[in-house]
């Protein structure tokens, strides 16, 4: 984990403030776990952390309203089970702090249409959604900026595909500060060195929609069944063919889940053809199942106590509302609306 540039805003103890959000997909896959939940959990000691389940963002694409509550609930519980201890961070559901929508509206007036229209993710998503594009999808980065600025985050963990959105949030903060006076820190990116997992087909990012994932809810035999048929280095046609671990997603997953000696064993064995792909996958399946088993157990314990999970959501929202209301009070004064 490494921060780029200064870390901006800090809490009373001098820890940099961090904000990030996760989509309420319901089923959380190992790509989400490695890239977001486990990565965020590793920051709890050194940062003042705020994380949320972004249900308002999820409205920008077609969805079944009847499923939303359960998706949010399950995603929230999975974040807790995956290591986001609510006693050590503010974990909440985006819509439970409605102040973000007011700030979003205010920030629209500090947003250039040209900046929004250049967003690569909007172009990609609208290409897929042909005929179902709504204004929310277009304005998505403004809501994201509102999320970050409402909590005055100094740093935001980002992957390669999110740097444009963060740069957009920085630009919005700059525009607001120039027009109304210094109010928001410009959030800095926090690039992580965690492995980025591709889907089991090794063609696209792991995703629920593409059904190319391993879920945190998968039992060991399901993990093995999925890994055993997953794509590998296509050059390894026969067992005696040497391979290139760096282009194989199974090897990337070893880097994410296996002890260093097993990762080295996989790399060497692959290059020399001393191991077969099934040997390599078997060892990965064991490592993955060992890490996920306690998470699954904790998750089951949580969802068997739904009132407790809702209580955690309420506590997270209450902690965030205090910060949000203070920010909005200052913003309203700055913009002349009281
Ligand atoms: Fe991938 Fe392992 Fe097969 Fe090499 S041996 S191609 S790293 S699965």
C-alpha cells in the first residue's frame, strides 16, 4: 500500500481520513474481497476510515427494487464478516445519510458538463446499456465526489480504473473552493499493490454479472469445482509444456491467497513444467478455502441475527451523519443558503 503525494485531511489523532464505497451486489466475490474489503481492513490501524455500501449509486443501472434491501443487507454483513470491524471504522449504508444527496445537488453547480461527458466509465456503461441510459448514470461521478467530500476524506483507495473519477472529485473540490472559499480538501489517490483478479475465464474482471466468479459464500467443494475448470496459460496444452505464471489468473490468485512458499512453488513448477495445472489449482483451492472458511462462518452468524446487523448499520449511519451535518452546515453558509 502506498500513498501518492500528501495525505491531506487528518483526524484528531493525526491519522489520514479515508473514504471508499462498495456496490450492494449481495453476492460478494473474491475479487471484491481482495481489492476492497481485505484491502480496506488492512488500513484500519493507520487511517481514520469511513466505508459505505453505495445503494444510491446502484440505482443508476436497471435493477429489481424488491431485491435491493436484501442486497444491501448481505453486502453490509459480508463487509463486517470480511474484516471491517464496525468498532474500528465507520461502516454505513449510503442512503442512510441523506445529506449526501443535498451536497450532490450543490456540487452539480460546480461541475462542468464537459468533464462529465469525458468519463470513460460512462461511455463504457452506456455502450452496454443501450436505450436504458439515465441522467443518474451520467451524473454518477458527482455523487461519488459528494460521498468523498461530505466526509472530507484526505485519501481514497483507487484501482487503475477509478483514477479518472477521483481526479474529477478533486476538480469539483477545486471549483467549489475557488468559487465559495476554501472548504474541501482535494482527496489524494491511495494506490494499492493488491493483486487484481480477473474472472475465471481470464477474459474480463471478475464479476457477478458475467458469472465468472468465486463467491465468499462458496463452500470448499464449490471453490474447487470452479477453479478446476478455470482458464490457465493457454500455452500449457500438455502437462509437459512450460508456462508463464505472470499471464495466468490462477497464479494471480495464488499471490492473493497462498503463503509465499506456495506462490514460489507455483511459479517455479509452472515455468519448468514440474507441476500440472490441476496440482497448482488444488493447492490454491486449499489456501482459498482456508481463508474464506472463518469469513463464511462469521457471515452466517451475522445474518442469523438480522437485528444486530441493522443495529450496526444504524450506528454507522449515526456516526456519519454527525460529520455530514457539520460539513453541510459550513457548505450552506458558504453558498448563501441557510
Ligand atoms: Fe497457471 Fe499454475 Fe497452470 Fe502455470 S501451472 S498455467 S500458474 S494454473
